[in-house]
C-alpha cells in the first residue's frame, strides 16, 4: 500500500475514470466530503513522484468537483457551480453544469435555456457526475430540471442524459443564467411523478454506467404492488449517428413548461431486473454504487442483498435474462466497485480491506490489510493498465489517496 497524497486537506476521487490514460496521474477535487460542494480546484497527482498539479481553479465564488478523465486524451470533465452565486441562484442539483478542460482551454459541456420556447439540444437545469463513453466521444450525466423545480419541486425528477459532439448549441440568452454549450445534450430516460405500482414506470433514474459506446444502464425506482420503492436495473439503446440524436420522438427534446425534456425518437428504456418477489427486493442504495458493465459490454454488475440480507455482487447479461449471484461473502460489500480493464475481475471494499473477486467464480482475493481507518466507500478505481487500484482513506483527519498493486 502506498499513500500518494499527504497535504492537510481533503482529496476526493470520483467513482470511475479517475486515472489519466497513461496510468501515471490520479485526478481529484478538494471537497471536504462527497456531499459538501465547496472546493475551488481540480487537481491531479503523479502516483510515482507525488507531484501535484492544478488543472483548473474556479473564480467568482464558483465551486467545482467530481472530475473524470477522457479514456485517451488529456481531457477532463467536471461539475462547475454558478459564478457570482446569490440567494436565488446558487449551487444546487438544478443549478450546476459540466465543463471540459483540455490543453488549458475551458469549455461548457451543455447549453442551458430556461425561458420558453426552449432550445433543442440544450438543457434546462443541472448536470452531475459526467463520464466519457469508452470511445470518448459522448458524456453521460445525471440531471435535475430548473424549470420544473420552479413550477413544483415534486416534478423535478432525477434523470439520465447524454452530451454528444454535435454542437455547438446557443440559446437566445433571454435570462442572465443561460449559456451556450459545445455539445448537443438530451435526456435518455423517462420518469413519472407517480409510477403505476407493479409496473415498469419509474420516478427516478440514476447511477448510470456505459455498456459499450451505444448503451447506458442505470437504476430506476419502481413501485411494488403495495407501493414500496424497489430500485431495478434498466438499459437504453442510444442513437448511432447525429441525425438520430437530433430526431425528436412524440415529445419535444427540449421539453415544455409542463414536461421534462424527452429522449430522441426510438430511445426507450428497458427493464432488466424483476426482483419485486425476492425476500430482499431491489438493488441496494447503501452503499451507494453505480452499475457497471464489463469492458466487453456483455455483462452488467450491481449490488443487491442475498436471501440472508448480505450485500453481494450480482451479474446479468446486457441482453437481459436471469441474474447471477457472483459473490457469496459472509459480510456486506462496503463500497462502490469497478471492473478490472481485462474484464476478468472486480474491485471493492470488503471487511475494511481492498478486495478483488474473479468475475467467473466470485472467489475473493484481498489486496490490502486492515491497518487502521477503513477505505472510503465512494471510489475503488483500477488504473487503465490494470496494475494499480486507487482509493481514499482518512489519515490524521484528512482524506488521502492511496494505491496498491492488483496482482
């Protein structure tokens, strides 16, 4: 085990894509915790030398965080809060945007238009946890809507969206908080405030993960026949070309004053798991995790309780079918997880140690000892070359970055 950072401040890793493509640098922000959005810089640290570089520094009262890296280029995408925040417009789920830093240049990911009639390809609120597709051309995110939030907060439902390189998009600018974006952005999930109990309808879409370059899986909150929330796994097939991304279905891409922006034509979410009748139904939300497909795009992993109530890793084919329990541990998996780049194993926290399990047999191998404070549950991330795994752990009151070898 090697401690990479030591400065007396916090270091926060995102849950995926925190390594540069050459496996030499880890990117992070400096929030005091995942829920406290007060950091002003996006930085990176060299895992060999410990050198720290500032990628971006926010100004005018804005805060930044949740950075991820392009799979090939020296390009970073992260959340940017509002500049010059005030009582009416400050950082919130529906008041934040994606920003790309590349070769010293900063560009807004998505456009925002909050005055009707709205602009196709622009959003109307805040995006969050931006992740490049495996090929690097598109960016997924979760989303909350300012327009519906202002109308009725119960209508502002969490959704999943995608930004594609078919911009720029420039709204008319009828509001001082509107801005242009370099990408064409749309939502790809559909939610409803009141799902029909026992149906495939959902009122929240979140914790998405890429399945290859043309599909996204995510968690959707369904209702059981008795009205209990049951998180299930869903998948959407995405358009393959610019015309597909820009073709509206029966509802407008840009939304209306009464409705959320709608997915492009032909983009329909499909439910993969049906767990309402299990003893412990639904994917777990504690620990918080993001569903993840293997690099081949053939299997999707998620966390769910077994019949004894223990949180385990489960797999399902991305085409659908029966779920398969992968791990059979005696205690809960304690963190978010990720696949090794080979697709042959997955990494996570178990028994307060970093662990790796075989993707076929579920056999667990421990990579670290229990040497003090437990690893953070937020992020366990393999390097692109597969040789190292990174996590966060508190040292003397500050969250520091650590790595260890995966062999």
